[in-house]
């Protein structure tokens, strides 16, 4: 089930419509819940040289492997898949 913008002259999902213009991209929608501190951390990471990025990622993955976490719910997985397919549709419609 795809969700599309209902305002304005936007083609519906049944006609192969795309999300609203001006709507954030997939990565923006996934990243948007971050705090300013987390965004600054990501910006700092992006500024690192490639070899340091590799070391930081390796350390984060080591920590992640030892951290218990619960699996995403079916609703979380469906929402993520919906965002991915909306982004695919947007890119396909752009040409």
C-alpha cells in the first residue's frame, strides 16, 4: 500500500503517481528524527578523511555487535519499505 500526497494535482498510486513535489527524499525522512547533536556528529564524520571514516565505522560496528537490540516490528519494516518504493517511484518518474 503506497501513500501519496493528496493535495494539489498529484497523480494517484493507481496511475503510477509519485510523492508530492518538495517532499523530503528517503534519506532526509530517515535522518530527520535525529537530534542536532547527532546531525553534528554525522557532519563531523563526513568531514573525516576516508581512512579515518573506515576506522570509525569499524569501531561502531564492533560496538553494535555487542549491543542487544530488538528486531524491528512488522510495521517498522513496512514503513521503511514504503519509503524505499516511494523513492524508487520518484527517481523513475524523473527520468
